[in-house]
């Protein structure tokens, strides 16, 4: 008999978070500045969609707020470099489809009293194996967007 | 400026060596030998590390901004719930 083993962490922001180990995101290299964060959990709160919270599976205090890139820029197209493909285990000639094969999340950051994001560096999740990488140089310019009056506007 | 060919290297100090492994039309592959205590980053990674540090503060330092964000964005759903076999439960 296979036991249903679930993992749990008391998040600083959400309280108790429980998840199936099979749903854990694997970041082979962590994220720049967070190189030791190799395991994360995507937390979705129905009332707060489309926000996705990337909660560290090991450090209760580490949590990123993210949005799927196409909620910011509907025509966003992902460009993956060779190293990203290797980390994600995506064949070099494969054309992964956003939403079906990969999910691209833009990390949100506070800036100038509001919220900004860098679309050139989304967290890319291979939905087939849940491996993740923060891609650099993805998408076409402009890279930085700011939320103002309910709309995302390019700032540079 | 130092000119090097594939297979050649430069040495920084006593214990850091950077070797040119391969040169292609648009890229150069470098091999770096350095102590584990030395952080080696692409320049763009270093800038991104600062952005990520800032992003990690959004929820803890600016919770009111996240509340505003939720109100502004509305509840339109994301791709993740449709495609992930089992997400986290709250």
C-alpha cells in the first residue's frame, strides 16, 4: 500500500501550507540571489488569482509574488537559450507552448511606491517535469513594466 | 586587454583560472576554476540577484501593495491551476 505522503511548512505569509511532493517545483540552480532555493511550491489562492505565490519549500520567509507573463503582455513570446533548455530538459528543436508545456511567471517587485516586473527574466516552469529556471534575456523589449491605473505599462 | 585563443587561459591571483574552451561564431565558452568561496556570476545574473532580493520583499515589506494589486487585477485565473497535477493547499 502506498502511503499518501504530504509535506508541510508554516509559511510566514500564509500560515500552514501543505503540498504533494509530486507538485514541488525543482530549481536546479535556484534563482539569482537565492541560489540555495532549489525546491519551491506554487501557491494559488482562488480569490487572489491570477497571482501565483512561489513559496520556498525550505525557508518559511522566502516567497515571491508572480503573475503569468501574458496577463501583463498578451503577445509575450518566450525565447529559451541553450542553457535554459538543458536545465528545463526541453529539446533544442522543441517549441514549447505557453500554458500547455511551460508556464512563464514574472516576478513582481516593489518600485517607486508601486509594482514593477522584468519580463526579460521570467521564471519558466516546464509543466511536464516541474523543473524551473529563471530565464535571462527572454521576450522582446521593452523588458520592464509598471502597474499603473490597473494597466501594465512599459517603463524602459 | 588580453587576447586568447581556444585552449588558452588567464590566471587571476593565485587560485582563479579562466580558460577559453570553445569559440563559435557568436559565443565563447569559458571554463572557470576558482575556490568554492568565490561567487561566479554572469553580469546579468548579478543585476537579477538584486531584482530578486527586491521581489522577495514585496509580500513582507509591502503587503498593502499586494492587496491593491489583487483589487486592480481582479480574479481572472491563471494557467497554472489548469495544468499542474497537484498544487499546494492552504
